[in-house]
C-alpha cells in the first residue's frame, strides 16, 4: 500500500457512492427491525396488494407511521408499490426471509441487533476514550434478541444435527445422563433437549437473573421435571466430573474469564464425556476474515457487546471474533486432548467444537 500514489478521483467517487449505499442500508436495518417488532411483516405475509390503512388495520397500528415505514420499504426494495392504486405488496419471495412463519430464516430477527447496539453508542464512545466496558444491564433487550436468534439457528437443529456430531451421545441421552449448559441464556436449547430426552437430567447456568427467571417460567409452563436453571457465574463453579455432556452455545467468548470457565468445564466433565462448544466461525486473524459473509456485522456486535461486557468485568475481552485458531489453542491449554472442529453445510455463521479429555 503506497501513500505516495496520485489521487484517484474515480476510486474516490466510487467510495463515496458505496458509503451512501451503506447509509441507506443502515437506515433500512432500523426499519427492518421495526417491521419485525411491530408484526408488520407478519401482517403483510400472504396479504393481497393493500392500502396503508388496510395494512395498519390488520397490524393494529397507527396508519401515519405505517405509511412512512412503507416508504422506506418501497425505496429500500423490500416491498412493491402500485402508484396507480396506492397499493403495497410483500412478495412471497421476500416474505420467506422476513415473516415469523420462516422459523429458520427470518433475517429481520438479526436486524434487531443494529438499533439495540446503537442504544449504547454513547457508553461505547466513553470506553474508546477511557477504556473499560459497558455492563450487561445497559443491554435491555439483548437476551430477548438472542433467544429469537438461537430459536431459529441452534434450537431447530440441536437434536438432529448438533448432538450427532458427538459419537454415541444420542444413545447416551436416551438412556439418561447429566447435562450442563454453561451460559444458557433464556434456556431455549436446553428446554428442547429436555423435552426430547426425558430420561436425562439437564442443568443450565447463566449470570443473568432476568434470563434465568424467564427460563424457569418456560420450564414450568412445559411441566418439565428433568430440567433445572441456576444463576451462576461460569468462572465460579465446579462439579467434579459430574456431567457427561457440557454445552457452551455462543457463550465462551463473552466470558470475563474464558480460560477459567473452560477449566471449570474441564473439571466438571466426566472422564468419557464430551464438551460441545458452539461459537462463531471466523479466524483469529483479521485478514482471513476479509470476504466473510457477515464479518463486518460480527466485528460490530463484538465491539459493542461481546468484547465490552467482558472488559467491563475486568475480563480478557476476547470478543466474538476470537477465531477458531485461538479457540483450539485455549481448549488444548485447558487439557482437552481430543478436539474436533465441525462445520455444518448450511451454517456459515457457526462452528461446533467437540472436545474430550
């Protein structure tokens, strides 16, 4: 990269155009999030071309706000518009990626991260100047969004695709073993496992009181007696070789003390058990993440949540993009001797480590 080359006006103009597109897409992300949270995409799914008033009525919303929102959807290429009839229409091809009926591919769920992370921008700015981090308490909806996220990424595949990555694990779960989920959040994945494998005993730990309260409420609603949730810090537990299976689903990189959390997991795992660590599929080296389908989004989420909540606790601040290389290194340093990195064909976002003693 030479700093003495002549100014390339064409390159500069192209960059300017790209930035304008970035601004439009950033604004569109905010409106996609609103469309999901208000239920507008669900109201539009399957609806014939309709006026803004009809759409607002179906969604139970204020027409003036709906009309302005529709303007962003039309100019953003999300919704079709008939100017002669003043009709708006969400095509089935677009609805497939935006409606709650799309239980495994609703991209509007992920759009929620953008406005939510923006809500802590001032606190992040202070951290840029002074160091430190932003506490979990500042993220009012993060666990709610993560529940929706995992509900369409991990939960639908955990029984038929994730568990089979561990040889003999499905059979063991059917017979009955002890299972721990470290950093379980609102417990949706563990709830699914507990329903499918009633002879096994499931425990979930999370540092968030709000998440555990929600998880217990859902557990009680399902009437499950083989499931238990506790407010516990991943860096402060140890059950000597108690669990045959330990899960950490998108959780280790958030920890203040990830090495201590891994050590606790290692000590709590039975001799012939397995540790399943699902995490972000990316590299420890930034140049290897150029071209990653959602690399920019992941670094942004990392900077404005994963890394900062760890640093706020005086932690290591690994961040979401700690990478598979660093993850394998830390698993080995913990004492795991059998480490296998798995990737599912349809999942470019996550990787699945199976580690054993």
